[in-house]
């Protein structure tokens, strides 16, 4: 999972769109055996080639990480499906 996903979870928690503490998030990651990947410059450079289907910066960071790492994205956001070559789960 991209660290951008964890950042988005923390932000949504802060603005009241999601109720999840940092302890709960950490326990969930451990229980699901999910590794958090740092958002690196190579991921940011991948964003230059992404079409602007999605304007949310966190979602674009998540997409760029998935493309660079050749990983699927777990999301219910239908806009993600517009990106060719990105496998969507859910």
C-alpha cells in the first residue's frame, strides 16, 4: 500500500469522514499483513504521464505508486477504472 493511502486515511479521520485512530490503522495493517511503501520521487515522476482523469492529489499519488510498482489498487472509486493498465480490485 502506498504511504499516500495512509496519509489519506489520516486526513479523512481528521476531517470526520472516517473514524479510525492511528492505533486502529496500524493494527489493521498488521492483521492484513500490508506493507506500506514510501512515496518516492520515481512515483512522483510517474504522475507526469498520468492522464488527469482524477484531480484528487492523494488518489493520483496512489495511482502513480501502483503504476510504478505494478501493483493493483483496491478501491470503490470508479474514476480509477479510467486509467489503462491499472488493475482495480473491488
